[in-house]
C-alpha cells in the first residue's frame, strides 16, 4: 500500500473515532441533562425536547442531524467541491450511525460541572480528529468551513464558537439559564482541545541567542546538539554595534542542554526562549504528502 493510501486510510479511521467520541458525548453527557453546546447535535437536542410534546420521546437525534445537514451539503458541494463533500458525507453519516448505535445513558448523574468539562474534552477531541482528517461532520462544522472560505483571516474553530454560541442562547430559552452557563464552559473546553489537536501536540522551543561569541556557540549547537542554527543580522540600538543573533529551534527536552551549552561558552549571553506550537521539516515532523 502506498504512503498516500495509508494516509487516506488513517484519515478515515480518524473520522470514525472522532465521530464516535462526539456521539458518545452527545448521547451520554449532553442529551440526558439538556446541555446544549451548539452544533447541529445541539439543535437536535433542542428539537427533541420541543417535539416531545407532540411525539413520545421526541424526534431522535440521528434523524434531525441528517435532515438539518441536507441543504448544507448542497451549498458545500457547489462551493468546496466533490472531494471535500465526500469526506464530510462520510463524517456526517458516521456521526448519525453512532448517534443511533450508542444508547442514551446519563453518565454524569446530573452533575453539570462534570458534564461541561468531560463532555467538552470528548467533543473537542472528536472534532479535532475529524477536522485534522480534512473533513467535518456537517452542521456548524461545515457552515463554519463555508464561511471561512470567504473570511480567510478567521479560523474555523473561532467561527464555530460564534455559531455555537447562538445555538446555546436558543438552548437557554428551552432548558433554562443554568445549563446554558455550563454550556459556555463546555464550548470553551471543546475549542481548546480541538485547537490543540488540529495544531499538534508536538511542542518545541525556539531560542534567540545574543552573544559576542556567536561563531563558537553556533558550532557547538551544530556539532553537539546536531541542530540547525541561523544567524540573523542585527544592530544594538544602544551601542549602535552590528551583532549576529542566533536563532535555533529544538525539542523541549533539548532546551536545557542548549542553555547549558550557551552559558558554558559565554556566561554573559542573552537568551530568549519561547514556545513553538508545531515544527515541520527535517528533524521534526515530516510534511504529509497530499
């Protein structure tokens, strides 16, 4: 099997796992206590509650989820193309299947704090896995993706927060203020977890090193740490002297060794260390083949 086929298979498996987590959070955490955190699943919970007056048990979540997604798919096909819709159709069907399979069980026993945190983490993890596989589960995920295709400076997750917030407000009128306040906590947890999964957990450290012995420090980094280093031309505004600022990216476990190495060569060196969310390239994460 080629690398491209392996990657595609892994992405579809990611969608299966991600939708399972999302459906589990909805069926076993949110729905039993009326916690609406947004999305078409949130709207489905609202519709189920309202329709229970006319239909015993209300309209099942999986049916509402499919019905709400139909018009969005038509627009998405016209705007984003067949390939994107194919993956999203798979994600939407899988979410509906999981919603049908997984029974509704109140795992939190009415504990809103546990539901908001645990549910938000599960929902965010599932959503992150799906979005990382270049798909969505339809609903506000897809609506946000469509909006983001027009408004490039906004991230999909941020747009989803706005859409989900609107649905939370609707849920407030159906289930009351208390669940809505906890839903905000759940949305926050969900956004943080999904952002982390999409951007990657492979954190690294970037170091700016200002030293008069830049040649020696650079050589030590190249030879002892086996890491690349770049010299940036700079000028001290107080002394007006030209300087060479070294820039280096290392793994978290290597940053201690880097600082010790610099101090050993030049105790007076000025070192600035910052977090790096994700690094692609040789020695770090390899670029994925399209």
